[in-house]
C-alpha cells in the first residue's frame, strides 16, 4: 500500500513514516518544514515541501503520488498560538484539511486517518473521557480539531471514504520539537541539558495524559491498514489514543529531571540539576484532561506499551544524544 503522510517530517509524522516502512508499505511525505526536519526522514522517502494551505500544490502532490491512503498529521498544533491567532489556526487546520480531502477524492484515495485531539475536545475532565462524552473545546485549536472531524465525516459519507479520527492525548517522545509551545517534555529536556531550570506555567497542577510517540504511530499504522470488517467505508470512526493515567506538570518535571540527572551522572557530567521555576499561567490551558482508550483496544487492538517512566527515559536519552 502507498501512504501519503502530511506533516511526515514532524515529530509524530516521522514516527508514522517509520512504522509504515517497517511494515513494508510505500511512503511519501508532504511537509512545509516549518517545524519538521528532513533529517527525521529515512533516505529514499519522497518529500514534497508544500504548505497544505496551497490548494494547487496539494492537488499536484496527490495527482503525482496517487496514494491508496493519506495519514493527515500536518496541523497548527499550539493552543496558545490558536488563542492569539485564531484565523491562522483555522486556515491550517480547516482549510488545509479540506485541501487534503478534496485532493484525496480527486486522486481516488479511499482512506483517511486524521490526527485529532482528545487532549482538547472534551474540556476539563477529571476521569478518563470516553468518545461518547460531548465535545466541549474551549480554545480555537480544539474548535478546529472538532470541525475537522465534522468535515471528515461529511467527506466519508459523500465519497465513501474509510475515515478514522485518532484523538491523541498529550504525545511526547524522541524528535519532539522543543521550539514550539506544545512539546513540554522536549522543552524541559532542552532546558535541563543546558543546566537551566524548567519553567512551569502557573502552579503546575495541570493534569495530562501523556502517551509515547511510537505508540501513537502504531495506532496510526493499524488505522491505515485494518480491513473493512473493522473499519467500514462511508462513516467516521473516532478513537481516543491515550493511557488514561494522569500526571501533573510538577510531577512530570520532577520525574524528567531525575531521569536527566541519572543520564548526566552516568556520563560523568555535573548533577544535580536546578529545580523548576514557575511563570504565569498560559491562556487556553485546561486544568485536567484524561482519555479512555477502550474503544481503540476493541476496534484497532491497540494499547499503549510504554509507561511514562519508560517513555521519558527513552526520550531523555534521545535528547541527551543529540546535545
């Protein structure tokens, strides 16, 4: 099968590319490299340096590659930027998605897997939220992800697509971009490796469900390849991809700092690292968000394999080796 991965040079997208190649599929990538990197892609993977807001360029890529399926990871992914720039957020996350869907239909591509966000759709929840919980996004980012699912449901009905929306919780792991606002683990890792304190927004009592990037890629692989008995055409299937385990930012920073100290000590470098500082709260942040992924286990046979400590160790080691 040939799969086109939008945002495939980015953090999650590049892990999806790796999973597809390991499973023997052919892959091409669309990425404007605004946050992704060519270095994240294996040699030989075609990269189309295209902004998904460019209707004609997106259509040309699909006409050239003629994929059997598209894995749509490209997005404006910062909650804070969506609050500051809601128009830009909508242009990327809604108009960009429509461009991808129109081009997919025109090229005869019959399956779409969409990166949605359970981390923002359900609003503040203190217990793991199932997919049946009504959507309650409070940020423009959450609103555009919810609208993206509605557009995808329409295209599935109208054009007979097999369509899956994967509602990610907070994804972390190797290759995460520390220069944006969404990758707290990456941001903290870079700070700690520089011997600087991590800066926590507000009181740090923001509970999140952290899921490991390669586990998310595994969910995408199954959603892209599972047969019609499990994923029928003509309707949208939305699935939470998370662990159901909550960790607040203070706990996350403490665990990551200890992990980094262990890595540095093993390498004969200075430890301990400075404790975190606290800055102002960030606009648009939820207090608590957790996902129940039981439906993904039933439909996809997917379950997370890495607990937080294991995932943070692998992530910290990757950033340590890049330093």
